[in-house]
């Protein structure tokens, strides 16, 4: 147990680096550093592409704040983000990396995410930066400016303090976690898991996959899911053209209801709850035509529906058993299950195993996920296994087969 002390209040209120020359000088220093930490502050509520407002850079406990709204050439820093020779540290950096990759057009490389690393040593996932600072550095951070107006200038003293704290402890956290990673021989897993995040950050958004982010009822059939998919892709295009967040164009629930009702006449859209009346004249005919077009397409082009999943009692028990085993395997191995796989991932694997379908393309059948979970889980699901659990004071300490 750590003695948590309050954050020190000494003044760190300084100027932002706001010129190309200042950024070049900073990057010259970063090239000679063994590693540096990075975080960003951005606003994503008012535009299709998030507005990058601030970049925080740490070298050890020293922090510099970069103003991307004043600097017209960020390439010296962006080039370092994609440089494999320089280690970068971040925390929960998926969005930060995606914004920087979009700016540079290059894939981030050699970036370590302390949130991912924490999950690989059994501390839980996703764990906040503040929790890790408290755990490893015995410092309690305030989070009052998470949703601050970062595009305003000048920044307040409190904003400066918050921004500095957000990267100040990355080096200390990484050093502490690194020792545990090495003792558990998990650095290869950490590198592979973080490289996955870099791949995702560099991948352009696919409008045809936008529908996956919408929570759709299991009652939707394949045709309805196909309509939802095309509606979401169309909404992405509209949002891009108007430079607005997609959900401000048409809410998720409106798209779900259209997909569920499959309107054949424009007047039917009047019955869609929360459909913006001002948009009916503009979009109604297009939506009706979209539904009609998809009805004429082969069913083989539709996404699979939930009713195509085996939900017999035996199949459900098999899936629940697989999920219980997955959690047990991960917990006993001091890995966060949520980092390795979702319940849906495990249930999908169980269904494929039970149906005798190929599993080679499943995320748990290869790479670091296979090593830390998939291999043992598949052995349990496909062969007779005897498992012994060892617990002490309610904590699972080991699993033996």
C-alpha cells in the first residue's frame, strides 16, 4: 500500500513552444534522448476530424508543451513518432496516435502504451493514467481539465499544470512496469500488442465498418444489418463533407430504426423517432432508394445476423464455459482478460470450435494472444483436460493442467 500524497503546487506555468525554430530545437534534444513521452489534447466534438490543440512531450520528468495551432510545420516531431530507433511512451494513446498519423501520413513506430503494459502484468485493463501514477509514484492527480477548452489562448495556469502532469510520470511508470514485464518474460507480448495499436492508428477509417460501432439489437436480420451498414457509411461521407461529427448528422438510434423498419415510402420516415424534420426533404428519397437497392442484392453480400448463431442450450453452455475458462486462464497468468479478448471474441471462437469450422483467422489463434490465452483455451475446448486452481484469500494464484 502506497502513501498517496497530493500533487505538488509549485508553479510550472510557462510559455508554449509556438515557433518552428523552437520545435526543431526540441526535436534535436529528443533525438539524443533514450525515450520520450507524448500526449495530446484535442477537441473532437465540433468537427469530423479532431482539432489538435496541444502536444505534451516529456523527457524524464521534464515537460515541454508544444502549440500545434501556432506551428505550421510539425514534421520534425511527426518524423520522430515514426522513427523506429526512438522509443515513445504514451498512455491510452489510440486517439492521439491516430491524429498524429493522420497529420504525418506515416505509421507510428516503437510506441509503448503504459495502459497496455499494465494489463500484461495483471493490474487490470483499461486502467487510467491517474491510477497508475497513484500506484507507482504515490501521487494523486486531479482530472478537472479533461474536457477543457484546449483551443483557447492563453491557456490558464491550471490547464498548464494538468497538461504537464499528463506526461510527467510516464517515464517512471514505464520503468516500474518494465521490471515486471522482464521478470514475467512478457516484453515480446508488450511489443506485439503495442505494434497492433500503431497499425490501427495508421489505418484509414473504413466507412463500411462504421456500423460495427453501433449497438444493434440481435433481432436485426441480415438485410437489416446490410441497410444499417450502408446508412452508416453514407453518414460518414455526409459528416466528412460537412466537417461535423458523424452522430450529429443523424443519431445512431435513427439509423437503427430505419434499418429495422426498412421503409418503402418517404412518408414512413415521419414515423422514425427523432429523425430531424429539417433533413427529411433532403434525405428521404435517398434512404428509400438505398433500402430498395439492398433488397435486390444477393443475400450473400449481407453481414451475418445474430439468428445465424447457434444459441441452443448446449451451445450457450459451451460458450459460457469457454468465457469462464478464458478469464481463469488470464487471471492465473496475471494478464487482464479485457486486454486479450472480449467476451464476444471468446464466444465466437467457441462457436467455431463446436461447429468444426476453421479457426486459423481468429485473433486468438495466432500471435501474442495465442501464446497468453488461445493455446491453453483451445486445448481445454478440444481435449479432455483436468484443471486445478490454487487460491489464497480469494486471489487466484495458479492454474495447472
